[in-house]
């Protein structure tokens, strides 16, 4: 029986690859006395009953433990043939035989001196232990990962906006509300007029536009007095073109007929002194304001005419 038990214990010990082995620590039978607890040393250790039943307790080193009665159940009982148990403790393990028929007993002890070091596991993410962790994804939905700019295609990872995101389901994913974070601009359906309570999208024309706000120049331009030729065959240039952005290009020009005859104005020097298909007529004492940056020409039918020209730019 003893030989069979020892053979079984030895086989079990060899079948525990997770328990670190040391060349200088062997499975040792320890003879136990019924008259006192035997100190088997500090744990952790593997312990089994080699002969007879073995009772063991865990206590501090140097503890004085009373010898239990034959019927005592203090501690734990190991029976011969039981598989070795792992006692995970750094305190001392004390044992005493419980089969008084033999008078003595034996326990098989395997100290595990390097348990703490062998149990420690260090897990490193990559060689540089980057923070946050890097994740290299070889495929997305079965296709090679597509990175970089350009149109999406196979292998492109897409992100969907949840329907409970700010803006509600209508804002995801087809369109986005125009908002300053507090007020959302109103967008009305076709043939629906605006209401007073509709939040408006306020816009302004760029000051770089040619017809932007009338900023004006830094100096007031004096009126230009132009005398109109008496001949009706060739028109006189009343004002030359002035192009450019606000502050440089002309916004408008005002022409005042200061003479006693009607002046006809047009966009070319071929304007004629007649109404209808000819130039636009300015009667004596009257004026016209034209929003243009182009040159303006004037002609009279007969006599002597004159005009004052005032540009706004």
C-alpha cells in the first residue's frame, strides 16, 4: 500500500508542469511523531500523506500547538492515496499523524521556494510600450485596410453617427443643422413663407465684392464740369470707367445737366441725340444717377451744353 501510494504521488508531481521545479528541492518524506506537531517549514508547498492519515494546520513560525485528541477535527486531514494538495501560504505548516495504529506517520513535502517569482507574469504591449496602445488592423470587412485621403472603398472603416446624437435623428447622417450652438436656423419647405418667429441665418456680402457696401474713398471727389460739344456726330466722354473693389471701383455716378439744352447719355461714343433708340435724355436742370463702373458718354442735338459729374466710389 505504501509503495503504491508513493508511486502515485510521484506520478502526480511529474504531471504538474505549472509548478516550478528546482534541482536543489526534492519531494521529501518527513516522519511525523504523535507526541508533537512537526514543523514542515514555510509554505508554499505540496503536501500529501505518505503513510497513515495526516492532520495539518497553518500557523506562524515557532507556534506552540497543543497535541489534539484522537477525535479532534482541528486543522485538515489528508488520507493516504489522496492527490497532493497545494498549500498557498508563506506561514509554517505543522503536521501530526492521526492514524494512531502505526504510532508514527509520514508526510510527503515539496517546498516551492520560487513560487512568487514563478507566478509573476509581466505583459508588455509592443517593444516600446506605447501609450495609448497601437492597433494595427490588417483587414476591414474582409478587405485590406484602406488608409489615407481619397474616396472610400473596400477596406475603408466607416463611422456611423448615432440617432441620439445632438441634433436628433434628422441631423444624422444625411444633413446637419446650421447652428451657433444655441439657435438653429430655420429651413422651410418649398412654397412655405418665412414667419416672424423663424430663426434667421444672418449673412453679409463680402467687402471684397465689387458692389459691396459703399465704403467710399478717403477724400471727397470734386464735381467734374464737362462742356458738351455742339456737334451731334460725336459724343463727349462725361466720365471714364473706374473698376475695382469697394473704395477703389466706382459705386455710382450722378450726372447733372447744368446747360440749357437736353443731353443724351449712353455707354458708347456712338450715342445719338435722339430719344427712343438713342441715348437716355437728361433735360436742363435734371440729373440721373447710374450705378455703373463703365464710362458714360453724352451728346446734344445743337447749341452748347454742359454737365456736372459726381462719382461715388
